[in-house]
């Protein structure tokens, strides 16, 4: 079974950036027989500072993602922060993502489920893996046909995260698809003077450790020049390093032990 791989820039910065990343993903799909899902946010509504870049907004952002889908044939995932965004995003995207801090927001989960698209629920930084059965129940009750869960670390005091990889098998007891968010899990929230810090050096290690715990999918935010990125700059992986990690995942294979 091929792993689920999600990759793309944190936020939509420009059409040029989207196309640069899309071309790389198409190349990897062709080389390794994959179906990498393209990710970018039209609005980062949870930025640390009011002055931080948020993106082009829903209407323009979804149009840009639709262009990528049509031109490159890639599946699309984006996150939604409010329930009214679900219907419009569901007309463009194959997967709707629920941000970690919002994973218990009932109306948001219900709205995403009603689109009949795959719903990817990111585990909150304050919840355990087994706690995620309740958000899943909400989405299932609202009619979701397929639900994924994503691990992205837990709060560890102030300005830091730690990953308890036991959450992965715990969530595999709830749904068959559990994704490791290899880039957000290296964040140091709010630790960079009004923005989130982090250390991308640990991204490959997150992927390798998650494989050992049975993760069936992997999430990478990538950028051709991460340090110039307008959101999550410290955590995004260099685009030209994505292939090395993808190759490792493919060669090692994903095994879920029961």
C-alpha cells in the first residue's frame, strides 16, 4: 500500500510559488508512482500576530488552487477555520483539513463532513490520540464517509512541542489513515518574537520515527526558499530535499503492526 503524502507551502503566497511546488510534486508522482496531495492555505486565521501575512483570502485562494488542480492534475487539500468556508472549499478540494486548535469545534466538523469530501482532522496539541475518537464521532454522525487523523505534537510547557509517537497506534485504532505532520511537529509556538519558531533539521527524523510507529501518511510543508516564506518559515522543508525523504519512505515501506 502506497503511503498518503501531503506536501505544499504553508500559505498561498503567489501563483508562481504554487506552480513551482506543483511541478515538483508532479515529477515525484511520475517518478515514484505516487499521488501526492497538494496543500496550501488560502487564509492562515491562526497566526500569532495581527500583523502576520494570512494569505489571499477564500475566494481568490480557492481560484488559485482550482487552477493548480486543473493544470497539474493534483489532488488538493486546504484547511478551513469557519463552518461557512466548508461548502466553497469542498467544491475545489478533495480533502478538507480541520486545524488542530479547532478539532473539537462541532459546527466546523459537521460542515466539513456534509461536503462528502475526505475530512482530515489534526489532533489538538492538548489532546491524546485516544481522545480523537470524539471528533471522529462528530464527523461520522454528520455523514463523513472517510476521515483521517493527523499527529502534530503536544504542548510541552511554553513555546515548545513534543511528539508522543504512541498517539499514532492509538489513532489507528480509531481510523485506518493516520498522518504524521512532520513539519508542524517541529514548531516552537510563539517562540520567535510574535511568530512561531522551530527547527526544520528534525523533519526527516519525525518521518522516520512515525514510520516505526505505523503512520500511514506523511505531511510536509515545503518551500523553495523556506527562510523567505511568509508563514512557518522556520519549519518548512526545503523543496529540493523532499525527494530524499519520499524515496526513503517508499523504500522502507509502511507497515502497521497489530
